[in-house]
C-alpha cells in the first residue's frame, strides 16, 4: 500500500520557508515595533540631550637637538654632561607625556578659572548626572552623609581636562619615521572654549621648560653672585696684604733695613761697598801699622757692612717668601673671581634669552577654532542605535517564538509531525470563556 503523499513532498512541505519567517515577524510585529521605537527614542533623546562637542587642534615643534643642561652648568660636578644623548623617539615620548602632566593642567584651570562643566566629559557622565545628584540628596537627607566637598571641584576639573587632551606625532609623508612636530587635540563643549583652552595649554607647555630653567638659572645666579662677592673680598684682602708687604712694614724699620721684597740691588750695593772697604784695608795695611787708628776704623766699617749685609739677606729671604705666597694668593683669588664673573655673565644672558621665549618648543600652528561640532557623528550614532533597537526587537521576537510551544496552524502540524491536516473546526463563540487563552479554531489531524 503506497502512502498518500510522497516523502519528497513531505520534506518540501516541512521545510521552513521565507513566508514562515515573515509570518513570525508579522505575528510579533508589536513587540518589534515597540522595542524599536523605545530604543530609538531613548538613543536619540540621550544623544541630543548631551552638550555639543567641539575639537580644536594645534601643532608644536620640538627641537630635540637643543635639549640639555645650560652652558653655565658645564664643568660643575653636580651637572655632568652625558656622553651619549637619549634617542629621539624617547625624547618625543617624554615630551608627549609632559603635555598631559598635571602641573600644566592645574595652571591652565587656575588661570582660566575653568569649572567642572566647562571641560569635556564622557557621555555617561552627563546622562548619569541626575542620578548622581539624586543619590547625593538621598544620602544627605536620609542618612546625614554630606556630599564630598571636593566633588566636581578643582582636582576633578584638572583630571577631566587631562582626559580631554590627546597628542600624537605628525606622520612623515616621505618615510615611515615620524617628525618632530606633535599635534594636540582638545574636546570642549564650546568652540570658543576649546580654542582658548588648547592655546593656553600649548603656551603653558611651551613655557613650562623655560620657567623651570629660569628658576634654576635664578637660583644658580644667586649662588654664583654670593660666591663672586666672597671671591672679590678675598681678592681685595690679598691685594692689601701684598701692598703692606711692598710698602716696607714697621718691622723693617725696627731692624734698620731698607731691603724691599724682590729687590736685590740694595744687597748688591752693600757687597760692593764691602769689597771696596776690604780693598782699602789691604792698601792701608801696607802704609799703616797694625792697630793704628786708620786700620781700626776700616775694620770697624767692614764689620758693620757684614752685619748689615747679613741682616738685609735674612730680611730679604723672609720677605721674598712672603711675597711669593701673597702673589700666589692674589693670582688664585683673581682667577676664581674672574671665573665666577664669567658664569654670572652667562647666566644673565641665558635669563635674557628665556625672557624672549627662546626655548626648544615652538608653536608652529596655533589652536584652530572648530567650525562645527560633532553633530554628524551623533546622527550616525543615533541611526546605529535605532538599528540596534530593531535588532533587539527581532531578537525578542525570535526568543518569544522559540519559547512558544503551541501549534497554531496546519503548516506547523505538517512541519513538526509530518502529518496532513484533514480539516479544522472553528470554536463556537457562545461557549463560556476560559481562564486561559485559546486559538480561534481547533485543528484536528490524522
């Protein structure tokens, strides 16, 4: 006995068709539509309730080859010059990290008097703001816990400002390497505010290194100035001691000596006189008898000359040694004084150059005022959110269909059980209503 319907026909009839898919979608159309509309309304309301976002850009040139200690620090033991400089990539990475340094952001917030809501925040911060305010109010009224006084204050403003800054090196157009120009971007809720704040950040970043070196130069100048004053006083004292020695002090007059430091002419003259007296004694010995008055006078003069020469020689040796020592002290004090004066001149020149902003960071492109906000991006996000709502609705419809185990049509009977429906019997409208829901017609299968 052959079956009424062939297996091929059964397989064809039991397959899930596109029509069945449309039937499922139409069956759960209200779930899909409500989910789509609800998600779309929430997404569009959330996006367009947020403040606008403006992005300003600027560029800074960093002269890595000019980085290093000032010249007036060279030769000082505490500032030894490196034999090899750091790689350029490391210097650029350090510079980019300095842009986001907290002292720079603190100075910008303080000088521009920025508030917490004057800087850019993530979207969820604005969306959750009413919830956070309500939470703080409940905690204060119900539990007596006061709100953190530092909340949304100076510190939080600085933190959010740092998060709104982005910096990256400008890519080279001729090779794979990067240039020494970095591009800064800043997001803000106002076009004017984004331009002003970014320009201030670049100026503070440019002057930050100059200010640090200026402070170091001023401290170095005060130290060198004090050392220069001491060196000048030491030089004056050494010169006065030398002048006193050269002016034939009082101890020379007590000894009745006339020799001055460095002067050998007096002793030479005395020795010539001694030779002449000795020669005169020799000549007188031929004429006069020993012990005569003439010979006695000559011998006395010779003894006095010898004593005088001995005293002058001793005084000369003492004063000459003192002279050499004092001259060395004067030379040393003068050398130190002149070196310190040179350092002071270098520091003064360096501070004057700093005042003219001659640093290794140059603003090559000031902050550009954005012409429009990110509304185009917001529209794209809103459309994507609506599409996500549609996908969510379809997912919920599929889940409901998956969880529904009732059989509501003869096609489902054929597909699930491989049986054909011979007929259907409609429900009688006059039957008493049941507590449970039922289909419009009762189906029988054979």
